[in-house]
């Protein structure tokens, strides 16, 4: 399920791409990735899992599905990138108490130290850089 991709940039410890169709698959791939890159557990792993899950859920729910899923471990971070076929940028939904959705984008922005949305021919790319504490 996980395919290693070649990366010339030496600052990245590990890079993986996988084909995912839903949030459950994203969490499975992300857990395996985190296990490969080192002992990342507890709230730090949960933050990365939540960001991956929410970005994939948003792509499925609002943009017709995921066209690319990528995880990159760098010094003190994991970057989650999800691409889809819609050029419409994510936006914060106005929730009402009876609506079960609308908090995902806000959570991604709270958990990530940086979020970038870029359009490209045929869709967009959303990348979230999730900080990890330094290894002790």
C-alpha cells in the first residue's frame, strides 16, 4: 500500500506516496509511515493522523476524491499533502449545532504550523506541516 518515492532533497528523512480513497485508508497509511520514520506516538501521532484524515475527508466530500496522497518527514515535522480535482479552495463552514460537519478545516489549521493551498491544472494541492517535538 505504501510506495517509497525518490527524493533528491536531503532535508527530508522519508517520503511516501500512496493511493488512498478514504479517511480510513489515509489513517492506515499514515500509521505505517509514522512507524517507519521513528518513535512518534501519543498526541503527536494523533495530530498527524487527524490532519491526514481530515484532508482526505474534505477531498472526498467536497472535491470528488483524492488524486494524490503524500507524506514527507522532515526535521521536526511531517507534511501531509492531498491533491484533488477541484480548483476550489477549502473554506471554513458556518456550522449550526445540529450539523455534524464543518470542524475539519479548522482542526487542520489549528494542528498544523503551516497550511498551503495551491491550484494547478486539473485541481489543487493542500499541504499541512504538522510539528513534532524534537527527539530526546
